[in-house]
C-alpha cells in the first residue's frame, strides 16, 4: 500500500497490512518524504526502516517496518495491566462528576519509555529508522508548563523520560480526553459567541461537541484560571507525542486540529472568531499549524544517545487516529471505511466540505485539498 503511492503497485499481504493500518499511515507519511532534501545522504534505500506509533485509549503500540512492509518488530504497552499504578479502567480515569474522564499525561510518557525498551529487547535496530510518525486518540489536550517546555529541549539520555517529563512539566496533571462530556455549557457559549451553531459548522466542520478541544480549553480557563494563566503551550495528544521525539513543542497538524472547534477548515488557519470565543491569548498557546505529512525536524539527541537512532532520523507530523484509519486503508474516493473500536466510526474522502449537523468534516490528512467526513 505504501509503495503503490509511488507507482510501484505491489500486492502486499493483507495479513501484514490490515492489523497495522493505523501505523501504515504513519509510515506512509514517513515514506512520502523519502525524496525530500531532508532525507538525502542517509542509509541506503534497501536498509531504511520506518517506525510508527499509535497512542490509543487503551494502549501505546509501535511497529517497525521495512520499506517493503515487512514487520521487523512490534511492541505495545497496555495501560490497565502494564501501568497499574495509574489505576485506569479501559485506559482512562473517571472523575467525580458525571461524564468526567481524564488521564495523567505522565502515564503516556512512561508508556513510551516502556514500548521503546520492549522494541530494543526484541532486537529492533533503531539506527536504521529513516523517519517516524504516529497517531493518537483525538480531541484530548495536554497543558505544558514553562518548565516542561524547557525540559523537552534538555533531556538527559542517562535518565528515563518519565523521570524528567514528570508532573512538573504540566500545569494540568489530569488532562481531559475524548470521553469527557462535561462541557455542555461551554459548547453553547462558544456557538452563541460566533453567531450560532450553523456558523460553527460552516467554519470548523462540526457543531460544538463536549469532547472537542475548544470547549475543554474554555472550561479550564473558566474553572481553573490559574492553570490556564501558567500554561505555556497546549498540545493535542498526537502533537504531544511528536513533541517528545522532536525535543520541542510540535505543531498541531491540520487534520487532527480539525477536531477542536477552533480551526477554519477552508482557510486552514485558526479561526479568530472561534479562538476569541474560547479563551484569551489562546493562539500563542496553540502555536502554528502544519500539514500532516510535513517533516518537523530531526529526532531529539536524547533518542540518538539512549536508543541509537540516527541523527538524520526525521520526525514527521503526528495526526489523529481517525484520519490515520482512513488514509491507512488506501481506499478509493467513493468507498466508506468502517472502524470498530472503543468508539465506532464511518469515514470517507470528500471533495468539498458539506455541512453535517451530526458528524464531522476534517481536513484530509494526506491530501490537504480534500476533506474527510466522519460519523
């Protein structure tokens, strides 16, 4: 499936592709950059491998593939059983309010330590990784402190990640995820502030949903103003994971950013109307937007020194799990993709953004001139 994008038209085994379709997208994004000047003067084409991550609700998975889609190594960390100290059920913690759900972001950091160690124990040669990328559960948000941003750029390879990116790296240590439904008030406020629900759908591709990032940020601004004031940057779960590999806060990509009620999906910029309806001084905290296939930079020195990654290994923008599912299947434009998991979704590629009263329209993760619809 990956090489078919380059016109080679191979027929990979379904047993290889289907169990890893989410990571296949991530590796597709990496391979899309093969001819980029970023990837010149590297290991030979035959030796290149590609590493994909999937941070889902229940576990963190990793798979290393050759450039012919051979699975070289794979590992996973299940949050409930492998990280019992965080006391999750189904990968999440329930709050005291009805429909309140959160995760401690340090759990995800510790899972990354573990999944990389498990790859190494399997004998994975990470020095051959030409590029890596990943997917993550959508809508959740991570709130970096100034200290956390500084730590990202100064990671010590002699220490575990979770010993450095600890609770002090975040202004909010219990971060809301997509299952949270406690922001009905904030949804109404944001829609009213920009002229109604139809305008929100027109701008962002979705009405305000309680799980979407914009209403969640507004709730934190209203109920925890001290937390918001001291938050240096805000990441989605996907860009949070990319940030660790990059050693700096990574940009939010167009496709995952479409699930925030903050991004103008036609202009591909933050909507000033929606930003203003959410919280003050929000845009600097969100940072720039980037294409889901863009090379963000070289992997951080921490991973070179601790896990023997190449200094030339590139970090490609991470995106959401649903956009990954659509693109990783590599189906024709008039096909529907059905994904069954913690949540069940139906997706397809669209040429123009329709107005869905119930459902979502995102910017397509690999064809930024197209869109994806999801129910």
